[in-house]
C-alpha cells in the first residue's frame, strides 16, 4: 500500500492505494471514519486495486467546508476519478460513503462498473439521529494524552461489540493529533453534524433511477449495543425498488462490526458479485 496526497478541487485528499490487477475499486468510509475503516475490505479484495480515501475533514485530508455535505464529497470523488485517470471504477462505500458513492454513480452512469453499498444509501428517519448524534461528543473533547483518548474510544467500541486489537489501536492513533498540550480528533463535531444532516437530503428514488450499474447492498441488521440497527429493512425499500440491478444480503453483525471486524462471509459475497461484473464486462 502507498499513501499519498492529491490536489482535488483545490484541496488535498489523502489516498491509500493498494495495488491490484483486476480493475479499481474506490473505497469511501463512514461519517466519522477515515481510510483505515476500509482496511479489512481492502485486504480481502487484493486482486483489485483499492483506492481508499480520507474524505475532507477526516484523517490527513484538508479541512471540510463550512457547508460540507455528501454532495460536496461526491464532487471530490468525481474529480479524484478524473485526476487518477481511472477507467470504469467500481465504487464501494460504507455508511456515509454509501450515500456518496451512490450520488457519484448516478452522475457518472455508464462510467461506473459497479456499486457496493455497506449499510448506507437508505431513507433516513429520526431513528438515525437518536443513534448517531449522541456519539459525536468525543470529537469536541480535549484529552490530556493519546492514551486518554484511546482509553475512551476503547470502551466505546467494546460497548458496540468491537474487540479492541492492534488494528483498532492504529485507527485511534490515526484519527487524533496534538494541539498545544492537548489531544483532539482531527474532525470537527460541527462539520460532522453538517455532513450528517445532509443524509436527509438524499432521496433514494431520485438517485437510484439514475444508477445504471449493478448494485450490491449489505444490510447490517444486528443491534448496536442495546439499540436497534442503524437502518431497518424498511429504510431500504426505495433503494431496492428503484435500483435497476440490485442484490441484497443481510448480516447479523451490526453497523460497526461490519467494518471493524473481519467478515469473510461478506467478502466472499462481494467477490461473487465482482466475478459476475467481470463476466459481463
């Protein structure tokens, strides 16, 4: 894997580029994540080149705009495809990344070979706000040390069913930096909330009627701690109805274990989807 930055729409975007010969998958992470959130998927799909990014406002990419949104992030992904001269990409998005990749696929249409949605691109309701918004407070907190931050997020993730291991430790270290004598997350709580609010401007009917490529949807139906799944089956009704070629699987893991634990059964299903794309290309 090679990490580098590109100037995209006038701002720097951090890219993790995993080599592969079967074509290019562009991977886009979730609301508070970064490229490391897609680690297990990149490792499992080694036959493909994986271009995994930090969207603006996360990781090592430039700051997000005050009026940031999934629509602006989609413009960055479109520009990235052009900048890297990627022909016929496959788009893979998790959570917020699924919304972003769906928008890109609706705009580029015949230029996109396939679309993989990891628990996202659904119709949003007040239910998601109840789960997501209380979890964002850590983004504004100042910590006395790296370890203090790691201790807090370790407890958070363990409560979500995610075991704390070396990979999770590296995820935590990547998402913070030192400012003066304190440690803070790279992301701005206010801008993250602005991005989250833009989920509610996403209309699956309008987006998916413009998506021409095959779509593979993974729905994580496991509860999040004591809470319901982030998305219920009914939240995907319009996605299923208006996507022209869509395959859906459900998994008992939850929205977070979907990316922060190894899921071989999901990777195998994605590989089968990709084989079908390759066979018809």
